[in-house]
C-alpha cells in the first residue's frame, strides 16, 4: 500500500453530515487507507479561500489528489471550494435542486441548520432525556419511572448503559435501565420497582464467552466473570424475558446504533435524530 | 398548509446515514411540514418489495408523492425500491461510481458497514470512553484523571455533562467534567484534583439569563437560580479561565454538536465518528 489517501470533510456547520455520508461511502472501499480531516465552520469566503490553500498545498506534495466531501450551502463558498485541486464531492447541490423542483419551492440556503439549535423546545427535551437517563442509570433511581419511554433490563455488562444514553442523546428518548440481580434471576422475577411496567421493558442478552470476556476486564478471575456464571445468568435472563413476554436482543455482535434501532423498531418508539 | 409531505428514510442498515443527510437537506425547506418515517434493515428483496407496497399504498392516498431517501448498497434491492411511486433520492449511487473511478477500484457493496461493528477494537475504545465519562461525571471520581483527553469545567448547569457524554459516545474521547464550586470561584482557583492538569481543561460559560432559567427548573426561587448568583458565578468563572489560560466557549446559544466540534477543534483532538 502506498501513501494513505487524504480525505477532507468540509462544512459550514459542525461537519457531522459530511462525515456521516462521507464515511459511509468510504466503508465501501475497505482496502484503501484513508487519512481523514474534518474542517468545520467554513462559513465565510475567507475561510473557504484558506481551506483551498491548505488543500492545494497538500495536494502538491502527494501522489494522488485529495477527496473532499462538502455540505456547504452557500453558493459563493462552494464555488471557491470547488476550484481546489481535488475530487470535489458535493453532497448537497444536486439533491437540493431535485427537491426544489419536487416541492416547487426554493431552498433557504441557511447555514448550519442541521446540527444547530434550530428548535429550542426539541433541544430542551433532549437535554431532559439525557438527565433522566443519567439519573436512572443502572436502577439508581426509581423516581418518576412512569415517565420512561423505555426500560432496558439485563444482567450486568450486557450494554444497557451505552444503549440508554445513546437513545437519550441521539433520539431524545427517556430511556432508563435496570440490572437483573442474582436474586431476580434465581427467583425468575422482575425487579420490584418495575411492577406494572413490564410493557415498557426491553431485555438484553449476550453470548456467555463475550460477556465473560467483558466482565474479566473489570474483575479478572472472579466468579462474576466466570463462564459458568455468565452462562447461568444469560440463560435465566432469557427465560425471564420469555415468561413476561419481554422482547429481547443479543448485544454480542451488535453496535450501539444497531441495538438502538432494533429497540425503537420493536417498541414502536418515534425516532428523532439530533 | 395542506397535508404534510411524507418522507421515508430507507436503508439496509440502521438508517442513520439516510436520516442524517435527508434531514440536513430538509432543513433547507423549513416552511414545509414533513412526516418522516425511517425503515431500517431493508436488506432482502422481500423486505424491499414490502417497502414498495407500503410506500405505494400511502402514495395512492395522498395528494403528492412521498420523498424517499435511500442508502441501500445492494443493486438488486435498490432497483426494486426505485420503482415505487415516489421521488427516489439515492444518496449513494452516483457518489460510489465517482469514487470508484477516482480510486480505480470497485466498491465492496457490503451492507450495514457504516454503523455496525466493523472494527471491534475501535468499538471497545468507545465503550471504555463512555464508561470513563460516566464514572467521572461532575467530578465524582478522580481515579486515573491523567488518562483524560479532556476535562470540561464550569459552574453548575452550563452543559458539561451532555457535552462530555456526547464526546465519549460519538467520538470515543475520554472526556470528564468538574464543577466549579463557590469556593473555587471565590478564591479564583482550580479544583484541587486538577493540579497539573490545566492543559487538559476547557471551560464552559453561559448567559446569566439562560443559566438562571435552567437552574430555576431544578430549584425555583432559590439563591442558586437567582440572576445575581448566576451573573456572579459566570463572571468569576470567565476570569478564572483567563487567569489559567483555559480556552472557553458559551453554551448559551449552541447545540451539543456545535460545542463538541469547537472543543475538539480548539484542543486539537482527533474526531472520530461512530
């Protein structure tokens, strides 16, 4: 393999949209080594010119020209960027015109809309959801549990915390989570504070080997981390989910995003994306 | 305003990329009322056909045809979807061919790559970052502080917690945060446990009115929430940041994403996007 190929994500806002689509496209070329840089807030012609200078300097020193993924909405800024020595991929322009035609409406060309503070009420809900998820992590609080959109339950270290925080932060959902204790698992019952809330529950499970490995990082050599204990807890948990008709998925081979997507789909929760 | 315009985000994976670019494009048409639905995991020809049936049924009942944003990589699935009665916006196809030409390489057409478990080591780092951020939220722990990529400091309720959790979850950064107490602010000093760590610190501030409003939701009528107290704390905090040469930004009119972007830019932290 030669020099890594240089990639820029350029945006007049945070760069999140440019990164998301750009990275998704680049995953389709997995044998190529990419060196990626995000240039956010390129929202003036001066910054655009400085960006062009930076890219051209780099380009002059490299075998192959850089790839530039852009989501700038301002025509003047985009025209400056487009002139640089690169493969310029505008993620916006073609689509905006197509949508303008379909809706018979001009676009606003407003910068930094997508990940800014466009809708403050929606934003406040998101912060409230995150505070709720933090306060209720790992069964720490039972206050106002009826407000929960969702209660994740699972034995320790099956991915409850990252999944609930992701659901709160990215989708504004009031997500909470409860550990299933040895006592719950032995007596095949839901935690007492979840009485009457089984319809909000969603279960997580895992593979015994994977769980044992994760628990070993925390407490190596312990009974808690042993394969026997992990197998037992997962078996009991899955039986408990079935008994209470609680849908469940395994976190063993899934990313946080995939788990969150499946949970929302199964519980018919409205997705929002921040 | 008539019927809301129906929008679908269709993907063979989580749908996050389709939503991100689709929503970004739709923010450019802010007078139109959109009704959005995400259809994730459309990864077989059967599911694609069922999706077409669903969209066509809806289309038949509405004045205007739906908008469909798609990021499916499989040619056969995409061909089925494209035939439905809608404005079909393929966020992938054109770009993939352009990039294939530039890199002189065929794309892999692998489904669900972008938000799946492609790189497990990278994924484990992300989970470790999130656990670290949770453990260290609001100065709860001082264990292993030298591991931090970043320490956010601010008076109570300036946005430390959402920003650190976002940096951990979305960018895999070991982000922690410390409150500035009345004692710190009065004596214009950094919290004791941050001795020698000022170069990792980043400050947040806010507007007194905005902070007072947020604090009032938690403790209405308290001294803590009073405008006088908020003004005092923010003034002292900003002076403290300047004294210790700590960069800072105001959270008053910024989204979590914008703050996170500015913090990474200022501290020269490598962005990752999950």
